[in-house]
């Protein structure tokens, strides 16, 4: 069974190479890797091109943002399963994809597999864990409580995108939340939680880059909950409160 990993990047020269290396070092053999560069003005494209080969394809062209780039990658993906790893995130070990794909092979009815994630702050060679996103088994009720899986750990069968659709470009930051609600609210959707750390996610990404972005994300979340027919105020409040338990207490 083949898996496609998609990384989108725009001016990510400081972190991209570690992301690429973490994907290509995976010990799962049937792997396709797509790096979608949005016509970066730094050295991102030249860094990615160094790894272009049998398992890795690199595309560089202007796009309409993060979710447009992801949609391009999904359209190009030839894998049975698709995973997304951002250009400042890394898999924590070489067995992550093998563990995920074993779950899909074991249960042909699975639509998705997901796990746990660390938010890390990197200063020079020093890495500090700031938040631990320990997920849990999915139940439909949890969507009303603001639950969602860590998106960088989410692996989906390609048929889910064909059935549910791709990312909505109306959203600039919360398009993944909209997609997760559209997917997981389906009564026939089957998800499996692997109780393992999968990804280290570096702080400073689109959704947590500034207070302005955090507020903008909450506004988009509010709209997305209404669109998907969830109680907006209560679910949004619970979604944000749930993050408090993720912070490392020192």
C-alpha cells in the first residue's frame, strides 16, 4: 500500500531541509513525497531540488496560499493514503509511517489514522517542548466539545478527499478544521488513534504566529462551526479551553 506525504513551503529555508530529511528517512518503502513550493524568494526551492528523485518530486509555482498548495498536492498524489507535514515540522522517528500504514493494512475499513504531537520552540540547537497535544479515541460527541486531531499527524485514505472534497480556499488559517469537521461528522467515518508521539511541530506556524493570527483563527473557527451546523459559541469556547491542558507546567 502506497503513501503520499505532502509538504508545502513558502520561504521556509531555515526549517525545510530537516522536514524533508525526516520524511525521506522513514523506513516505509512505498512512499511518494511531494514538495509544493509557492515560488519562494529565498533558497527553499534549491534546497528541495537537492532531494528530487525517485521518491521525491518538487514543484515550484505561485499559488493562492497554504490550502491552495495542499490542494495541488492532493490532486497529484498517487498514494492510497495521504499525509501532510508542514515545512517546519518533523517526524519524531523513522517508524512513524510504518506504524500508520500497518493500521491501514490491518483494517481495510479505516478512513484515517492519527496520533500525538509536541509543540516545540527551537533556539539555535536547543529544542524545548512547550505543549503536548495528546489526542484520544474519536467519538462523534467530541466534535461538539471542540475536539479535533492534530492535523500534522492525520493520515487519510485518498478516497476521503474524493468523497468529502478538498480544502476550502475561503479560509486562510482554519481550513484544516473545516475539512476535519466535514470528514469526521459523517456517520460512516472510521478513525483510529495510535497512542504514540508522531510529530514535533515548531512554534511560529500560520495559526500561532501572532495574536492577530490567533484572533483571526477564532473568527474563522466560528464561521466554520456555523457552516457545519455545530453550536458555535459553546464549541468554540470548549475548543480553546481544551488547549490549556496541553501546556507544559514548569
